[in-house]
């Protein structure tokens, strides 16, 4: 049992939460220095909530984050048989995303996110403050873990284009993201002393002397971490686009690879829109913050997805190559196996197409058709995966 905001407290916990709100005022939750808390209910107001749509959205986001991450890890472990540092780092990043999204659901069920403030009780506001404060460090831990995974993946993928410049760029990104992960996480985790005062309104309300609470400048921390998040998003997005633009590969493949990384732009756009909305003064905070949380969901979900897509590229391309015989229009019998001639010259054998030892070779190679050696039965060209460096060398030899 708990009273609505602005009404007489019904329990001891209500009294402590009310006092805690007075201590932190003015703030988003309590914009006034005294009661009532938040805007008063307008005449003829009816109960309405947005929690259901948020819960459904969070459920879909959790599914996509888990599906793409698990698929990526299984492919890297059992298909390409290469498991690198970027794969290890994506695990805590994805788990952090899932935990963040689950806490969103808790904000909508135990808290009062998606409801008007005049429909919130003291207890619901207490839960909302606790959960939202715990989400801040978790959010930055998740997104910077994912960015670190992408930076490690970029370094692994582009090692065949080795140069001191790119090596320095990759290590700069990796070092920067490690530092930002630690700084943003701990700054948001330990904003106040004593620490529970950041998370528990009842704890703050129970303190005899509110001046014993010492907090960092929360607005400065919030703005600086959001700016770092956006700038690092844009910088990280530019790296693969520049690399792809310099590679010699068929345009269709270049567009496909570019589209993979362009999905990361959705996360960047969501982050920018979210930060612009936060700067806007919100009167009915728990109701108006609905859209902010929607863009938060987009931010973490697209970030986790785009981190997994490059590792899945070789598998997707292999499926596409195997599906070609099914969709071709010459009427010949489709086959999922590549028809190859054995070294004896007369004996024929089937061999399933296997991925390259490193999925990077599938991502950054071009496919050259040897038109002079068509097979008599399949009528298809011999296809060879040739790294770009070897292709350039062969071109010079033929010239």
C-alpha cells in the first residue's frame, strides 16, 4: 500500500521517500521545492499508460540481441573455427544489453515509467529512481564493451592491409574504449557518497543531516558521457567505411559490406535523438521519458546487432553461393555441393564448400572466374577465392 504523489503518506516508507524527494529537489522527478511533486492532475484526467508497448519492445530487443550474439558465437566457434578477443568481449557487452533491457521492463512494472506522475505512488517512484540510477552505469558498460569488440574485430579483419598507420588507429580506438568503459561506468556508478544515496530515496530521506550527502555534478557527467558516446560512435563508424572504399572488390559485394556497417548508423542516430530529447525540459517526466527509453532500446539493440554481422558474413555468403544453382534459370539440376574434378583427371568427387580458415578472408577477398576452364557436366566456372594482394600480383604477371 502506498499513497499517490502529493498526497499524505500512508506508510513509513512513503514518508522517507517523500523526504528524499524534497532533498533532491529540484530535479526531473520533483521539479518543485515543495509539494506537490510533479504536475497536478488536470480536470477530467483519466488513467492511461504506455508500459505495455514498452514491455513488448523490450522483449523483441532482448530476442534480437540474444539471437544475433549466440549465432555469431556459434559460427565463430564451430563454423570458421576462429574465436578471437572480439568474441570474448562481445559476451559481457551483450549480457549487459540484456540486463539493461530487463531493467527497463522492471521500470515499467515495479516502477511507474510510462504513466503520468499524478498516477504514480511514492513506492513506484522509489523503485523507478533505484532502477534508472542502476541503469546508467550498465548502459555505458554495455555500449563501450560492444564498441571495444567492434574495434578488436576491425583490427583482426584488416590485418591483411597491414600498415603502421592503420595499426596505430586500431590501437588508439582499443585503448580509448577501454578507458571510456572504465571511466563512464565508475563515474555513473559512484556519483554520490554515501553510495546508497544515489539509488535509494528512502535511504536519503532517513539521513538526519542531508548535507552529509556529497555528489558530483550529475549534469556535467551526463552531458560529457553522452557526447563521448556520440563522438565515438561516429568515429568508429567511419573506419570500416573508409577501408571498404579503398578495397578492390565487386560493387555488389562492396555495397553489401557497407550496408552491414551502415546499420551501425541507426544506433548513432538513435543516440543523437535521445540526447536531444533529454536536453528538453520534461514536466511530466515519467510519461514524457517514454520516447527517450524507446531510442535507448534502439541504441543498444542496433549496436549489438552490428557488432555481430561481420562475423556472420562468411556464412551468409556461403549460403548465397550454395543457393545460386537453385535460382538459376538454365533448368539444370540444382545441387548444394560444389562439383570438382579430382587430381587424377578422370575420377570425380563431391566436396562441400568450406569456409576459409579465417572469416576475414571471405570478407575481404574477390572472386575471380576462370572462364577458360568450364566444367563439362555442371557448365559452371571454376571459382577461386583470391586475396587482394595475390590478385594484384597476378594481374601484374599477366600484364
